């Protein structure tokens, strides 16, 4: 894989885009478009605006937040976005699949926060979120979504090629994403 291809894949499978697509799929599955749209904006668009704002303020180096020591503030900011989103969803007719998806986002942030701070490892959010979202869709929407997990090695390789992660960080991300899905499925679905 060339570095250019890896960079393109890294952008296509960026967490903010994965979140938007995830909630749009849930909107299609449930027909609850207002709740799905709010969740897509609250977990995808607003966090990316926060990241761009922090970049412009010189608080973080790049939109993939590649420096582990810069992740704490970003994770806290995105967690606040998701908490506000939970309040918005209370005002809408929100089905369980979308509620569980947003709670998965919150649990994901908490797990990755612990891995980053306590584990002192920069687990791949790209890989972790891909594993989490595709497994969630496979369990809750249709089993054929599990086929999308076949793209995980491609995303992982791209992140290594552009030197944003080591293989240890990739594995930590994949494991963390799987743990989040298991927790959410066990508790909420």
C-alpha cells in the first residue's frame, strides 16, 4: 500500500465519518430520521468542529489527534458533546437502536480514555470504532454487516503505513472496540 493510498483510506474511514454513516444506517433501519440525524451530527459533525477549533487554537497538532498527550482534552470535549446529545434525544422519539448506539459512543469514549490515560497507549480510534460499529450493526441490524469487518486489516494497515499507529496500538484499538460492542450488546440490546 502506498502512503497516498493509506492517507486516503485514513480519511475515508475517519471516526467522524464512521459515526455519521453509522447513525444514518440506524436511521434507515428504524425510520427515526430526526433522532438519527441528531446522533450523526452530535457524534460526527460537532466533534469534528471541536477538533478543528482546537487545531486552529494550537491546542492539538492535527485532525487525527496523533499525539497521545493531546487526546485527553479532545476525549473530554467529545464526551460533553455526547452528553448534550443524550439530552437532545430525550426530546425526540428515539428508538432503542439509536439510544444504544449513542450510549455505545459514550462507553467507547470512556474505554478509550482509560486505555489512553491509564494504559498509556494511543489505541487506534479508526480501527476501534470500525470494529465497534460494524459488529454493532451485525448484531443489531443484519448479520451481513459482519462482512464489513473484513475491511479492518485494510484500515489498520493504512494507519501503520502513514505512521499514526504501531501494530500494538492497532490491536489495542480493535480489542477496545470489541469490548465496547460486547458491553453495549449485553447491557442494552
